[in-house]
C-alpha cells in the first residue's frame, strides 16, 4: 500500500515524530511505499538543521535523514516553515520546501493518509 | 474507520470524542498516552468493555511497555500489537487521529 | 474532471480558535486545497464549532479574525462542503443562528456517514 504521512507536532516535546518514524520504518520493512512525509504546524521544526540533542539521545534529524536516504520524500510546508524560521538557511540540506498543494498531492497519490 | 487515540483519557476528551463516532466494524487503536485507557481497574475500564462488545480494540505494545504496564494489567480482549500490526490496521481501515 | 475522479478529503476541525494555531493553519490549507478541483469538505466538531461563532473581535488580541474567511470559503475558494455537528453545537449552547456563515448542520450519524465516503482525513 501507499502511505502518505502528515506530521503536526515538533520534535522531542511530543511523541508524534517518534511514533511516525517507527511506523514508517515498519511499513517500509513490510514492503509498503511511503509517498511522502509532509511537515505542517510545529511539525516543521523536525526539519531544523540546528537540532543537536545530547550524544546519547536519539537524534531526530539523523533518523529523518536516514529515511530520506532510503528514498522517502520529506516535505516542509513553506508557509508554516517561514512563520517559524524554518527556511532555506535553517532547514536540513537535502530537504524539500514546498507548498500545501504537496499535501493534497499526497492525499491523492496515497491509499492511506495518516496524521501524527 | 480506524480511530486512533494518543492522549490520556484522564487529561483529554479524545477517547470519548472518538467513541461518539465509532461504528460497527470500526477499530479503536490506543497509542502513546492513549494506552492508559486500557489499564485494568482504571476509570475507563467499563467504557472500554462496552466498546469491546462491538469493536476490536488494540494497544501499541511499545507504548504499553514503556509506561510500565504489564500485559496482565491490560483489560481482557484488548489486543497488543507492534508497529507492523499498526501498519496492518491502517491498511484495513481508513485512519483518523483523535489528538 | 468527473466527480468520481476527484479525491475526497475532509478537514476534521476539533480545536477552538486563537488558543493554538490549528484553526489558522487549517484555513490556510483549505484555501490552497480549494484551488485544485478536488472534493474538499470541512467538518467542525467538538470545540471546532467555536471557530464559526459570530461576533469574533480580535482587535485586542493583535491577531487576525479568521472567522471572516469562512464566509467566502465556499464561493471564493471552492470548498465543496462545510459541515457542523449538531450535538457539538447544542452541548455548547449554540445553534445555527449563532454561526457566521451558512453551513450544513448534521447530526453525528449523518456526519459519520459522510466520513465513510472520504479517502483522507486531515485532523486539526
């Protein structure tokens, strides 16, 4: 199946990004396709390039880069990102910044859309 | 529909709100702090038992274990699933997150 | 595009306005989605119904009054349906005449039936 993912919570404060990450990894191991991960609301903070947790703690920036390297599109909403200072200078390098139309495209292209 | 609840029922109306929309064949999935709903002896035990009469209820095992809840403390007939089971449930039913 | 080919997406708005950003950023998404000729509906349930209350005045807050946008959501932004749950209105002492724009007030069962038609939900 094709899954589209919407992330609305930021990193660390809530569990949403961790749950989503574990869901994505499980889905990919099972042979499902992730059509994309769209970051909206405070979810855009997950893609800040300045996340620097203590070395013995999970690094959400690195976990997301790992799944991006496996071919998953990570899309930061441009409007929600600008509002919070997540712009080209401050977003992770390999990341995609795009409009809300991409979120609708995920709804269209995916068999299931799930929000975390 | 797959109703997913991630908030504790003691601090959020999400569980109650989701149950107003639960229909025959729908599934309730408790994750994150939502798993506290399924603890035996808690205030929501009877509510969940009522749900179990008509619907399947699942709990994400990673969240149950993390919170120090033993399998034996989970209300009977609530099933524990891992992340792959979570994925399977989303395949079965269209998910709506009740945050 | 024929009606059958359109993707049915429902915004599920359960947050009251101003206390957090969900309503504001949900509206921004609704406005964008309307331009894509899909089948977009918006449902207001639980505290979400407060977003539609008449008479909102945000001048002392220093924030935009987003409720005005709902008045033009259907006509200018081509949102197909705006549903409000009857029970949520009643529980909060509101009725249809308290709302800023014309909406389809549905009871829970009717709204749940609409949900069965959806391909995707976007909860806010």
